[in-house]
C-alpha cells in the first residue's frame, strides 16, 4: 500500500485541508489544526496528546499488558473501553475529533470508514504523521516493514535516539512561540498576530526562518554598501 498526500507549506497558506492518496488514487481529506486550535480547543489537545504518544506509552496509559499498534489502540479504546464510565468522556472526545478531522465519516463498529475506506494502522500512522508535521514536529514518514519484529526493532532504536536528542536539546522556552511570531511581525509587518495564530506551526517555523534570513540579508547588504566585506564575497538573497 502506497500512501501519499498533497501536503505542502505553500498550500497551507491557502487551505488547511490536505488530500490523502492510497495507491495514487484519491482516498479522503483531512483538516489540519492551527495554533489557535491548539491553544483554545481543550478537546483537540486531549485527543492530539493521546494519539501522538508512542504505541507503548498509549498501551500503558489505558492499562494494556501488550503493546498494540496505533489504530488498533484507538479502535480498542472506542469500541471496548468507551462503554465504561471511567473512559466515556474521553471516548466522546475521540468520536467528536475524528468526525471533525475527516469528511464522510461512517461508524460501522468495529470499523471506521472514511469516504468508504476502512481505517487501518498504516493509514492512521500516516494521518498522525501529517498532524505532527503540521504542528512543526520533525518526524519521519511512516515506513513499511517486512515483519512485526523488524518494526519493533526500528521503533526501539528510534526511541533511544529521541531520548538522547531531548537530553541534548535541554528545556524548551515557554515563550518561544510568541518570540517567533514577534520576529516575523518585526520583519514582515503586513502579518498580524491574529493572522499568525490561524496558521499551523509548520508555517510559523518557515516564516521565522525567512524573517531571520531577511534580517541577515539587510545587515550584509549594509556591509556591502559600506565596503566592509571581504574581497570576492557575494551577497546571497535570503529566498532560495
């Protein structure tokens, strides 16, 4: 099964809807979330935080002894745990957010049909990959493995690498987002904070990179104009 999409940063500035293709044929559309959604929609945050967990963490959270794969976990949660009072409110959130995320949702328990296509682990992993990508996370496209053992070995290796990466990166800046937006508005004043909050994190990261490039370009341009540069050095434009 080959799963692709028309996801691109350029398109995100036009629409937050992304088309997913299975074996090069249109399958269905998903609606990506903006920064505003992540800050104001508590139901979405609860849903995203759970589905973006590793399979192992998700399994442990809902009390399973054996680790299930991504969609198997969500399906188990919706079809078996949802009947218990302890999980009913979360179950309602899951159903609400899935209905909002996709068009043409049809529940035929235990199956979930999206535009007539039955949800699978592979499809769900690709959907969560796009959600993480739009949120600005650096994630790899889901891979296909010859066996479940090969998949588990890869995930264990990746988890170890992620742990090392987090240790090296240190603690995040809680005001990092607003600082990023401020740098964008400073360099591109036609953008407003209100507009930026309605974009995805991936777009903000891209604009921040451009704003830093624009500032660097202006500083270098002034240096060139004053003749304060090494001989033979060129002035490179920040948009490439």
